[in-house]
C-alpha cells in the first residue's frame, strides 16, 4: 500500500525527444510558431508536450486531449469545467496558469505554463519524507490554492501528490482540474458522483450522500499524512477494505507509530482534517479555519502569497 513506488523516465537525446514529441502530436493539431521539445507525460485522456514559442523563447506544457476519448468516457463536460476553473481561478500564485485553450475538430488543447520542478510525488521519492516544518510550508501554499478555488465555488476533488507541480523555485502549483465540481455556495453539498483517487476520497463521497468543499480538506489531511509518513492513513488489501476503513474514519494518532514524535498540534491538525463528519471537519467553515490552525503558526501569509517565503527543499 506504499504510495511512493518507482516511475523513472529515461532522459532522451534532444533529437529523439523532439521526434517523440512530434509523433505524439495528434493529426490535425498544429502549434504554429512553436518548437516541440519533448513529451512530458501522458495522462488518461491525452498527452502533454513541452514546447518553445520561437519568438519569445517561452516554454509551455501543452496538454492535448482527444475528443473521441473524452466523449467515450463522458469527460467532455469535465474538460469544459477544467477550462472554466483555469480561466476563473487563475492567474494565482499557487494555481497552474493557462495561457490559452482551443479546440480542433478532434482535440481539446490547453497551453499551460511549464513547471520544471516535477510533481510532489517525485519530490518525495527523491528527497524523502518531509518534516513537520517542511510540510507546513508546502501545505500552506496548497491551502491558499484550495481556498482560491473554493472562493470561485469550485471543489478540486482530486488533490493528490501527483497534482501538485513545482515551479523552478520549488513553489507549488495545483493542476489537473479534470474532476473539479461546481457548487453554489461553500456550504453546498449537492455533488453526488463518485470521483477522484481512491486513497484520497472522503467518507461522504463513498456514501454518495452528496459532497462539497470539505472533501478537499479531507484530501489535504491524507496528503499531509503521506508527506510526513510515505503512506496513506487508511489502507486495506483491496478496494472494498480501503473504502470500509475510510468510511469508518478511525484514526488514532496517539497510538499510531507513524505519528510518533509528532507535535500534538500536528496530530490535532491531521485529526481535524480527517474528521468523518464533513460539517465538523476542519475547513468546513471555510479556508480561514484551516489557515488559523496552530499547525500554521508563524507563517506570514502575506509574504507566502507574494511567494517571498523560501521553499525548504
Ligand atoms: P490524469 O489526467 O490521468 O490524472 P496525469 O495527471 O498524469 O493523469 P496530465 O495532467 O495530463 O495527466 O499530465 C501528464 C504528465 O505531464 C504528468 O507527468 C505531469 O507531471 C506532466 N505535466 C502536466 N502539466 C504540466 C506542466 N504544466 N508542466 C510540466 N509538466 C506537466
């Protein structure tokens, strides 16, 4: 049940890399004035290619999704919402910036700022687990990003290590809003479909009773736990056992060996986020609840927002 497996990619020579990138370009999609540099990765619905705009030298990560594949999996509405999130919630220091979005006959294309620091999954794999102090910094940036999404009435619903990218200086950028949901108010819990990544799903998503913004605070609790221990707090030998553990939501950090040595404030923070009842969960009253938790003591939020705080690793 370890979340930090291996997924190394071999560096390719630039000629071969450019050829691979150009062969990954779907027919009918052209990026005039841009040089294709290399394939950055492949998601469930398409491809992400690193390109350089010839005139400016700017680098972009261009995400190209096949309409046929999106349609076959009923994802066209999600993509429309992903574009809406990028348009309405950005630009923001902790949310990936979208320079342009367009569609061709067969594809939907998002031109995103290029984030060279990789994702948080790779950061943990290469640098090891985070101390409470290191986690405090990254989680603070994530919290501000989530707060911005919520302020625009979006629920991220897919917060996880892989969806936190890092810029050249090591600041976080939330990305991948393909599963986002829209609510009418911060207290609205009218979303009912099951989505997201199993280990991060909140109990109310599994019970199907309707959910809203507190699911992102639950996922923050899972994320924080993984950052500091390398493992999710709830597990099981199969999906059914995992879901049963999540629905029970019993987490006893006092006797949990992984949390040994944690400051009681850290335990209280995680426990608050991993509260089964979304109405009682830390964050249910809004982002300010989370920001005010003593786990974030000492953070200068104004400086954080100006990206003046130095990433610890
Ligand atoms: P899924 O869509 O199934 O969740 P995913 O998150 O891997 O999968 P994408 O968001 O399409 O899919 O990303 C594919 C790869 O491209 C990932 O490895 C990701 O780290 C990389 N990537 C995505 N956006 C950027 C970006 N703006 N800058 C740099 N790399 C990026």
